[in-house]
């Protein structure tokens, strides 16, 4: 039996899961790959820690990244530095690399892929997006016969848990967040999750693989869920929608859309019914149509499952000609597109508006006049009155229009003397067609 020697950087939940699965499923792994996976060493910050499998631990990074006996370095530390330096050094030492670090790939992947290519090495990152869901492999390999037209994903479990609690139990955002923190789903500083940064890292990676473009995290439109109010969850439900925090990417003739924001989705659509901490990614190809992948988006064993998948791929390709490696971003390096990333103001979609205004004659007429002036067509409208402050909630949905037009309209509406200036704007998407 051939052996694949592995060095792991970090020994947290995912790394522990990798060790668990290698031990529990070693027979299946060997039957599938012809290799025995052997963890030679694990880099830790302190030796005074739990080590359930009595694996070799070291606090000296060079015992892994400079060790000629180690074939693959698996980076599971997270963060940008020192992970970036460690991965570069491992590649320079002719070691294949696996990482679950979505922030690192989204922001430094282009330079890392260039280095890996120059060295003729594999740099794998299945575990960086959607935990145990094999969405990267699907995009890179299984859907190669398709032109990918669009993708949409619930790719942050914390945000999805919060929105599920707000909808099903009528909780406020702050209450649902506190519960997520108590259960360990959210960090003490939840900014990356609730403000969409984590999802944007993942969407950057998916969009690059789907459309064959360089990684461009700095061009992603990002909007979080922290300003969502319970009223908007309630009104969306009355209108037949569920609000989900989505990453959306579209390949259009005029350019690429890459955006993360709260989105109203018709309740009849499958992705609107993905609840709790679960993840889902909906990909639409011109041949296969819509394909929905669903599963655990985080956690030790689900994410470790994706790491094992990358280890298996590396073991199978060790003796292959380097020209036969699957390209890092699915497309040949020299064939990546320079298609422009469209600014958010240029996108077309439908919108949900909730406008707070003084409950008196003429206000609604002024609002609809402004929308009409910008060629915005109203699909439906409801109005409710707040007894506490004598204000009306005017809720509208529009037909598709350019975002610049809706933003210009809101500025004019909020300048009206009878409008409070506290307007909620959300986007509406349908993925059934």
C-alpha cells in the first residue's frame, strides 16, 4: 500500500475531524485511492492541549513545511497571516497544499495559484466553501459541459440561523443573534457573518470557478442582515416571500454580477426553505438547468469530509502529468476572462420597499409620482398604520428596474416633508425559471 504523508497546520475542530475520518474510514479511503493517509505531524501553538488520537504535535512550523517526507500540507489555521506565508513556503518546498481558508483564497488566491502553477503543484480548497457540500468539485468538474449562467447560495449558516429564528419565532435580530452566540453558531464578534463578509469570500471563489474570471473580492457588493427588522420578515411572508441572505452571481452579456445581500425569494422555491444553519447552492447551467446542492455548511466532520476529498484527488494525481491537473479555477490559466464586474447601481432586479410616512392624504400620490418619473412600475402595494406614532408603513414591490433608478427615487422620496427618511430597500429574486 502506497502512503500519502500529511502535515496539518492547526488542530481545531476541522483538523480533529480530519484525524477522526482518516482513522474511522481508513479502509474505505484505501479501497478508493490505493493510498494509506498518514498524518506525520500537526503544527500547534501549544503542546498542552487535547490530543485524542495521540498524533505527533509540534510547535516548530519548519518541522512540517520544510520536512522532505511530507507530501501534502493541510492549512486549517484560518486568517491571512501567518497562513499566507506558510502556504507560500510549503509550495516553494514542492509540497501540495490543501486549505479551508476562504478569506485567504478570495483575497490572495491569484498569487497562490500562480506560484503553485509555476511549481507544478496542486493547491486544493474544496473545504473553503459550504463545508461538506462538494460544490467546488461540481463546478470545476461535473458541470464542465455547461456554460454556467448564474448561481445563488445560502453560504453562511450563522446568518441563515438568525433569519430562520426571526421568521419562525418572531424574534428580533438582536435576540436571534444572542441565541446563535449562545449555541456557538456565531462568534463573540459576529461581523464577518452578519455583515456578509464571510459569504462574500465564498461567493468570490464560486463566481471565479463558475465564470472563469480572476478572483476579485474587492468588487463584490456586500450588504449584511443586521439592519433587518422583524416587520420586514413579517411583510415579506404576507407577500409570499422568505428573506434569505444570499450570495448571487450572474454571467450576463454586459458583464458579471457578484453581490451579497438579504433577498426576498418566493416561498415555493426550494432554496427559500433551507433553514437553520444549513447551506445550499443553486447553480444554473445552460445544459443541465438548475441544480441545487444542500447540506452542512460548517462543522468538524462535514468540512473534514471535503478536506479528505482533496487528499484523495491529490493521491490520484501524484504520478500524473502536471498538464492533466484540473485547473485551479476550472478554466485554463491563460483562458481566464477579463469580463467586467458590474457595479451594483447597474444591476436589474425587482425590489421591495417599506416607506414610513405621515398618514395623511397626498403622501402616497407623491411617492408613486416619483417612482413613475424614474420608470419604476409597481407590482403590488399594501399600507398599514402604526397606532403608536401615527405613521403609515407603505410596502411596495416593483417590477425589474435598474438599481440606480430605485436609489435615485428613494433619495427623492426621503426628501419629502411627510416621509421619515427611514426607508427599507430589499431585492427580490426568483430562480425557478
